[in-house]
């Protein structure tokens, strides 16, 4: 949808969930906290474009990744530098891995988990099934994902590698993908029991990996999701995800936000545009279930952030006014993810 207005589009009095929303322009060098009226309440300047996004830690510090110039780029989401930054912009902690991409999380134990790229060994790469033959990266290689947990001193304490810890043949690449990359992990979230919930775009799969054994305990693949992003477990045990809706069967391209019951593997709630094509972001994007029961949605490609009720009514809508140059397509106001924090939360805690 083409937007002719930027900033706050609409806010239904008394219906939007009170709080502060964090926005990280994907092609800019800043992070912004905005109020429900669209006003900028606080901001951080950064020296690099974001690796993907930023969020607030429970202590109120900013947790951010930035794009380094070194390292591979087999797909989007390049990062490389993870930082914890205080309210005044002071860097308190940083960790550099030029292969880091997409997601990074501060764990309950104080360590940091992130996703990285690595070249798959030939004997593992040969086991990759699907996609267009001959579409591997330069040199005929296939890039794979790893997860790494580091302690505050930057020491590696745990790793998981797709090429050695996954039954590769069980997870064929989407027919419209290339064989450049397997399988493009774009979110990693710690569950209450310490296990990990992962989202893999190129195989349209969400997966739970048991931390102790490194084994896959549960997974769900659905090409109808159209290469999803941002799988998060809700307090009720269901999974919320952003179904991008690209490369779907029958070509009915539109996005949805889905709540999935992991036991029945059925959709118990979803949101889509009306008409359906009015809500569509083929890449990036995410969703957050708010304490009110409403859902905050980031339609990332269009820089659109909006809140819907369980019935699907839009009660707050904002279009990011921060544009940066996205070579080769030109100016873009894309946003990878956005989050809202209650003004009484530990993340905000009277700072605004």
C-alpha cells in the first residue's frame, strides 16, 4: 500500500495500549522511542546502520546490533557488532562477530545468544535438498546458520550448527529459494524452560531446539506462511509469528499474523488486511502480543507499525518518517521489528 502521510496516522482514544514504542529505521543510524501521539520521547544516535533492530533490556539499556563492513552477506539481515548502550548513549558492552546476522538475545543467565553464518562443509552441503540446482553461492558453496552463546567476557559457552545438529534431508529448501543459503534463521528466542524457538525463512519452518541435547523437539513447516519471520512464544504456550506471504501456493500474496497452538498445530487467531493485499510485507517484519490482549504489528517493508484488537480493529497506526538509502532501490523507511513498553515497565521505569 502506498502511504501519502508519515508519522501518526490514527489513534483511537482509550483503545490503544498505553506505552512507548521503539523504532529502529533499517537504513538509518538512530533509534527512537515514540509516544502514542507519535512524538519522539528519546533517541540514540548510532555510528552504524542497524544489523536489524534494537530492543530495551529489563535494566533500561539499549540492546542493539550494527552492520560491520566485514563478513559474509549471503542474505539480508547482516549485523556483526552487538552492543549494550545506556540511556545516555554510553557503550557498556560490545561483542564483534562479523558473521552475526538477524537476531540476538540477552538470556536469563546474563549471556548473549545470536545467529551467525558459516560455510557448510561439503559433505553436509551435498545433503541439502530442494531449490534451483546450480544456484549455490560463489565457488559452489552453501552458507548455513549457527547459534552461539557467549558470556559477558565474550567467551563461547554453547553452540549449535545446522550442518551437524540438524537432519538436513528432512528440511528441503523452498522451491523458489536458491541454494546459496540453508536455511536462513531470522529469529531466536529463549523459552521459559531454556530451550530455543527458531524461525527459518527459506524452509518456512519454526522449530524448538532442546538446549541440553541440541536436538529438535518440535517443528512445524507450512509453505502457506510464505517464509515467515519473528516466531515468539506467548505466555499461553502458543506461538505468534509474522507470515510474510511471499512465494505461496496459488500466488495469493498477502501477509498475516498468526497465533499457532503447538499441541494441535492449528491457527487459533490471525490477522490479515481487508482487502488482503492492503497488508503485505514480503520480507522483514514482526508482531508483539501486548498485555492488553491487542497485537502490535510491524509491516516492515513499508515502515508501518499498527495495533489491532483481537477482533482485528486497528486502534493505532504509525508510518516511520525516517528514510535511508537502500541501494539499489532508493529511499526506504523499512523497519525490521518494533516493540512497545509500558511506561511503568522496568525498561522505561520513569525515565520518560
